[in-house]
């Protein structure tokens, strides 16, 4: 059953909608469930300043994209690939202890949502693709 926290995360649509203003863009499809995401990122060589997206996806992917689009502004590009790989590694364990900068993802990355990890990580994978990391 989907809890209220997932609905709350997904309902924040402040970064939904493509603006055709970007330095990096990617689209990705989850071959397991059919979720799709298109995202636009504005970044300089070191840091991301914004991320907008559109999805045709389940609520888990929407919640993840919404949260990531708000948190990504604080991340350094050079750290993203390793950070995201570490999140994927950590999420495979029952007792998840996330790094502080990703603590908000605890609501998504927990044992209740283990079967939806591919949906949750689709926005992360799209960021990696867009930045060509």
C-alpha cells in the first residue's frame, strides 16, 4: 500500500514541466514497467542550478523525481555518479542508513518499497545519462 508520504512527495510539482532551457537533457524509459522520464538540467562545470522534468510514470518515480529535482541543486557534479551508485548499493539492504545529504530519500528508499527500486532510481539514472557520467 502506498503511504501518505509518497503521495506528498509526488504532489510537489514545482519542477514539473520542460522549459526548453537546459545545458543537459535526457530521456529514459524503465523497460521493466514502462515508466518514462524526460529531464532538463541547467548546470555549470561544477554544480547543478536547476532540474525540470516530465514523467509518464508510477507514483514512486514521480515522488523520486520531485524530491531529486529539489535536492539536486545542492550537489556537485563530480560527486553525483559516486553518490548515486552508493545510494543504489545501500538501498539493497534492509537496514538502510543514508548519507545525511540524502536523508530525505529515506521515505522512498526503505524495505516497504524494495520492489519499486527501479522506478525510484529512474530519475537518478536519467541525471547520470544527461550529464554523461
